[in-house]
């Protein structure tokens, strides 16, 4: 199933829907005033939805007539992992650092801003300092469907409700400054994340799943375009840490909750930081490229749909880069 949060031109109220054949069936008309997080905690919600949409009098909208919101507009938490070895190794090599051995010992993640989620086709307004080496990150994410604590990797896939596309926008100059203090990332990452366009439940991706001794991977092609130019591509199956392993690490001594978001981290070649570094390594005259105002970023992941956003600069003279003690 493809589950989504949306609104219509007639109402600003967030609505819950399921997409089928270009029609979005309104699930609040059946389940009442609930959110997507509430829905995925109902044990047999898929059977109930199938029964509901088989009727002739369902409230439905053409997908082109609605505004898609972030799949979960305000998730309980948002962790972003570091699961693709190619991205980590290449990025370190490009700045003259050896690959860190700890990458292969345990999956790592950081907490980002769960209140800075944007939806498909939403214009993203950001501060001027964010445009100093502004970057996209081509990722995908899971949504926790069943919470728990001390979840073992062998059981963890049962806690995943589904997958979404994730674009973790990054202000690299701010990020690089603060990471010198060995704490973060924080202000370089906390201003905008795109999550959508919908939650694809895991059963719909079963024919693309790959069983491993440490949980499932998914054979899904990933691409990112800027102003219709293909810049990044990879495959979700190249994760070196499965989401099951990441869940085991994240839930150690800590309760995970339904609706929690966990990102995969950037796929290999999936950001400008990596592409610029590799280009500079091969050619000293390589001209670096960063996102600029008015750029349109489109991400496509096989089976998960696409997200597209334009970025706009907020008119402000306030600058973090000029702060002095």
C-alpha cells in the first residue's frame, strides 16, 4: 500500500489517504480522526482498507488535485544513519583521511530535527547561510510501525511499517565548522528534510527484498536530478548495514515508538560533497557545484515514487557564520 498525508484546497486539515490508480481514498472517512502514525498501529489496518476502498461510495480525490504533505509531518523522532560504505569511504578519501575502522564494527546514527519535515513539491525557504555549500543527500528511510526496546536484528524487520524517500538537505560550511568541535552535526543539518511522497508498506516491496542473515535489503534504483540533470545514482541494496541492524543498535536500552523515522544515510555518489571531492581529486581544475536559489531537486527511487522541491532564500541579514564570542 501507498499511504500518505495530504490536504485539499477546501481544507487545511491534514488528511490520511491511500493511493490506488491515481486516486487517493480518504481514510479518515472510515477510521475517523486519526493520523498515519495511529493507522499503522492498528493490527489489521490493511485488510480494513482493502474492504473500505472496494465500496463504491468512498470519498476519493485525483492525486493531482491534492497537496501532498510530509508522510509523517511531525514524527516522534528522526535518526539518520551512515549505512553506505561507499559514501563514507569516498568522502573520507577526498579529504585525505583513511577509512575509519569503526564503520565496520557498528552502525552509527545522529538525531536530527523531527520538526523540519517538508513534503513533495513544497517550496523550501531557507536562510542565507544555508546556501554556503548547500547540498542534497539521496537517501531512503523507514518508518517504525511497532515500537519496542532492545529489539534484536532477527526480529527488527517486523517493526518496520514501510519505506519513504528522504532528502537530507545539508549546509556543508556550517556543518564543517561545527564538526571541528567533535560535536554534531547540528545547525548544518537541522533546517530541512523532505520525506515522501508516501509510505510504501513492506509487503508491496517483497519482490524487491533481499534476505540476509542480518535483515532485509531492497534492490531499488536511486536517482537524483537537479534542474532535470542526473547527478547521482545508486542502489538501496548497497547498504552495508541493514535497517534491522540499525534498529538493534538504536533500540538498545531505548524505546522506539511507532512513527519514528530512521534514514539510511547517503547512497554512494548521492551528494554534491562527494561528487565535488571526487571531481577535484581527478582534476585540480574541477569547478565545484553547490545548490543555489531556484534549483529544483528531484529524487526518484524505484518502487517508492519521486519527490521534487525548489529551494528559496529567505531575505535576512542575520548570519551564523559571522558570530563572534
